[in-house]
């Protein structure tokens, strides 16, 4: 079925593709219950695959991230390894600035206990950052990756900008108190999503429960890794007296992955209980569906003046949506073209419209509709023919289209 908006000023066509994902009568499922109350300064719960926020509170309030800063340090390190700029087996010579007795800022903080002159593999320092939250390891690896802490912080802020973290600014490589350093629950969720997506090998370190260096065994502070109720595989705790107790956690349930962020909880115990509440509620009442895959055409559309007469349209990356459990059978999709016709040339992945996902007649999510293969201009005679046929189509209402 095709629905036309006759407003010529909009010049936008809407087509209902009728992908009722299960052929069954629409039945309204019970609405999910209200999200839990969260005892923290700010929080958010986000579906990793779709990016949909299921619940939030003060998610754009700028707060001190404390050691959640190391999530960005981990991202920068992961990107450096991925690009081949450093290798896990590289030996790093520890400088004096990474030695706690010689650096007053490090005294009494989380440490890996490295000393000046130690030669430590990148992988060991990386584990010291991720698992032990070692501030000394953060300095040593920052010096190795970027030449100095200041340069490494510059990389952190550059990545923050490229990832669209609009309310984040870093001043340190480790997250110890620094006036003017801030982030938000939303930005921390987006950063964690990027870490999982862009550098999965780096993210894999976040599920390790313990690490031993120089015969000192330390336990990962993320106690949710031991949860029997949730399949948590990361990512980071943070605490300073000014920031309070922070926690970013990610867990999976089948194909669904959720990311929770709790900032400024009043105690260590509360940050874990509130995170567990959020994740449990999300998994219990929502599910992730991926009805359109990146390698599968969603619809085939007529194209004019090209070397082919039709072109498949779809999505550049898997189109995931988050829906209340029990609503899968009611999920529908339609698409809108931004122009009344498609005309060559068309580039692969060129955006030509929007896919709308609907429940109960309401749009719940949208994804760009893209060209799945390049379409070049046809030869002179085929273009003339198409010009004639297009005119006839316009005159006679699509009979010749």
C-alpha cells in the first residue's frame, strides 16, 4: 500500500511496506511499569544496540566523573593498539611522575605500585588501569602513548568531541580531583557504547575480576561482575570525596545489551544496588529487535536515468529498536523518500529517506534509508527514454512509471 501526501510543497512520499513482523492481529500488551527510583545525583539506562534511553534522571547535569575518566583513557589506549601505534608486548619504562611516593597527587589513591625505572608491558599497565584503577599506571601509559600527560588529555578531549560528548571535558588521565573536569551520565553511556563497539578487545579487559602485579593481588572494584542475577561484563567504578560513588555497568541478556550509569550515589553499596535495579528493570520489561539487517534490502525502488532501472534500499548498519516485551508482533515499519523520485547518479550509502518504526500507530524510532549499491548514469539513449517515460508518468499518474 502506498500513502501519498498530496502537499507538493513538502515533496515527500510515504510508503507503508507492511512489515508486520509476525502476521497476527494487533493486541495491546500491558505497558511496562514505571522505572525504579534511583538514589543518585544522576543516572541513565540505555540500550547499547539501538541507543534508546529507557530511563534517565539529570542525565545532562555536569558532574565529576572521578575514575570513570579511565573509560576514556581505556578508549584512547584501545584505539592506539588497534591502529598499531603501540603493541601489548611493548615495554614501558616507568617515569618518576608515575611513582606515588614522588607524586603527592597519587598518595592514598588507587595504585598498581610501579616504581621509576620499572619496565612494564603495555598489557600489564592496561590491566592496571582497567582492573585495579591504578592512577600510577594511567600516568605511565599516557606518557608512553602520547609523550606526556597533557598530550594524552588532548587526545581524550579530541575523542570526546568526535564521539559527540557535548558535556564532557577532561583535565587528567586518571580522574583525580581537578576543578573544571566534568562529564554527564548521558556522555558516559555514549562513551561506554563506543568503547564496546569500537575497541572490543580493549573492552574485554573490563570483565577480568582480578590482577596480580609484583605479587600484589588486587580485585576488580566492580562487584557486579560477581552478580548471580545479571550477566555483567564491565565496565568501571569511580570515587572521590567530591564526586561521590560512581558506576558504569554493562550487561547482556541474549541479544540485548544494556548500559547503566549511576553518578553521585551516597555510598559504595548504593551505587551497586541502584545499578542492579536499573539493569534488572530494563531486561525484564524490554527487548531489542533488529528487524532490518545492513546486508538485506528493505525495499526496491525505481531509479531514473541510471544504468539500472531499480535499486535496493536499506540501512547502512543494522537497524535495532527497543520495544516493550510482548510487542514484537505489533511492530511495523514504513519509509519516506526525501524526494519524489530517485535519479542517477546515486552513491552507495547515500541517504535518500527515513525508515519509521511504529507501535500502535506511533513512531518509536527512525533510521536513515540508504542506497545499497552505486547507480551510475545510463547512456545517452537510455536517459532520453527515461525522460520521455517520466513525463508520461507525470501526465498519466504513474501508468508508465
